[in-house]
C-alpha cells in the first residue's frame, strides 16, 4: 500500500492555532492518510480539508471560536470525517463525501446562537450523523444521501430547531429517535421543524420530536418503506405523505392541540395513528386498494376524518375514547370495511360508503 | 327488553315495487336481513329481481342514544340475476336501552327512477 504524504497549503496536523481570523486549507491524496486540525480560542476560524483516496481520516476541532466555519471533502471509499465545533456563536460545518462505506460525523455543542451542520454523501453504505447538543436557538441541520444502504442519524436540542433530510435510493435509514438503538436521537426543545424526503425501496424512518410547536413534513415514495414518527408535546403538526406499495407507518402524537394530515397512495399500505390528549385532529386519505388505517384517539373534543378512495378492500378502524368526539369515514369502492368505535357520551359518527359489498360497524357508548 | 323481538316486530316484510321499462314490468323485492349477536344488530339489505339488470341502491341510517349519534350512508350499483338474492351491504351498530334508529333503503334504476323503497325504525 502506498501512502502519500499530506499536501497541506497551510498549517495542520495537531497544531493548535490561537489567533484571530484563522484560515486553513489542506489537501491530501492517496490512501490511509490522517488530517487533523485544531483551532482554539479564535474568532473567524475557517478550515477547508480535502482528501481523495481510500481509508483516509479527517479530524477537526474548533473550540471557543466565534463564527467558526469548516468544510470537508472526501472522495473515495472507507473515509472518515469528524468535526467538533464547541462553545462559539455562529458555527457552520459542511462535509461532502462521495464513494462507499464513508462516515461523517458533526458535533456542535454549547453555542449560544446560530448553528448549522450539513452532510452530503453519494454512494453505498455511508453513515452520516449530526449531533447538535446546543441548548440554544436557531439550529439547523441537513443530510443528503444518494445511494443504497445509507444511514443518517440526528440529535438536536434547543429551540427553533430545523432539520432537513433527503435520501434517494434503496434500503436507506434515518434514526432520530431515542427508541431505536443506543443513539439518543431526535429533536428536543420548542419550535421544531423537520422536512424529510425518502424515495426508493425499503427505506426506514424513525423520528422523535419532543417539546412544543413541533412541525414534521414527511414524504416517502417507493415500495416497502417504513415510518415511525413520535411527537410528544402540544401544538404539534404532522403532514405525512407516503406513496407506493407495501409501505407502513406509525404516527404517535402525545399531547394536546395536535393535528395530523396524511395521504397514502398505492396498494397494500398500512397506517397506524395514536393520538393521546384533548383537542387533537386527524384528517387524511388513502388512495388505492387494500389500504388499512387504524386510528386510536384518547381524549375529548377529538376529530377523525378518514377517506379511502379509488380502490377496494380497504379497512378503516377508527376508535375514540372520551367525550364529545367526532368521526367521519368516507369509503368509495367495493368491499371496504369501516369499524367505528366511540366510548363514553356525546359522540358523533358519520360513515359514508359508496360501492358494493361494503360493511359498516358502529359502536357507541360505554364499552 | 328483547330487542330482537322488537326488531322482528318492526321488520317490514318484503316490499315490492314495479317499474315499466321498455313496456315491460319489473318486480323488485327488497328487504332488511337482520341478525343480532349480543348487543350488536347487523342489517344487510338485500334485493331480488326476476331480471338481469343494473340498479343503484342507497341505504341511510340514523341512530341515537345517550352515547351519541351516528349517521351511515351506503350506496352503489349492483346487478341482479333472476332467482338470486343480492346482498347489497352490511351495517352493524350496538343497541342499548335508549337506542333509537331509522333506516331507509332505496333502489333506483340507472336513470334515477325509484324502483323500491323500504323503511325501518325503532321504536
């Protein structure tokens, strides 16, 4: 194996720099190279790090800096990039990797304001993780992955948190949930926003939002995809769109004044909804055949509106526990089943079925 | 209270109607086929016609009790075959001591002309 030495245009390799307006621009080509940079106690620290080859490693530490900026680029396979930005206000980190089996991690901690992390990966078997444990405001992360068997993980704490993810390909996974694996992922705080797009087959999304005023927009297209979304807190909203075949989703909203809008199109999809709390609202439509929606709401002043259209043999199983609730089910096509259950008093249920061989079951009252 | 016996008492036997189509009278028999298991009452509207023809049906129901109210509407098209009873849909709901309900089944031809209607109510 041939090892190329570093080609560094400015300083590098474990040399701390303690001056303002630091600037580092480093290049390495070849295999199994290490590129490590530390910028400490500076303002306006900037680091560019570039590697091409296989099995290369980038490490960057920017500490006590204001307006830290860094960008890593790695081309090849089996490369590693780790960025740590600590303490300063205005941190921005971007990592770009192309090739297979690469790993990129961005840690951003303790900044009082304005944090951004970006990771872009193209290839197979890549891993991207952004950990923004800032307890601050205006935090943003995005991850873009194209290829197969890629994995993305996120953790954000603070307020006014935003996350955007786009995965294209097959068997890609997003884990930002404390319920999966050892990684304590998710968004924690107030005023949370997430936009997730997955296209392809066999993709998996696990996502958690905890706090108030959460907003999640999720779009999954393709076959055999899976979504598990959990929101705990109040004043939250979900817009969920899943298109394709044999996909399934579970959405949990635990809190009050939450709302869910969904669309599932294609055949053989399953959607399970759990809303726990008062004044919650869900509305959506399933377009296709053999679609199944299972909804369970617990609380008072709840609304569930479920539409199943342009297909046959779909099921709507809608349950509400509490008082003063409302269910509306509209099914068009043949062989649909609507099971509506409302316990307690002052309930309203409407079931409309158009087609042939449809079955409606309505149960109201103390069960 | 024997709900089933009351329902049976209210059961309206087959209703026939006739329609002149192309100078030929059609006889349509429609009914509510009721079954009860525990507190659940299931009603399956049926239709029979000595003809081979496409019709439209609509079953509407309103139910109320202390627990609340429900409204159900089932509609669609069906094709009859001579000497065969066609089950159009099925509606089930639970019964309590204070339950009241009304139900109406209407069959029309594809032009919207009413062929047969039947109502069921309790109490």
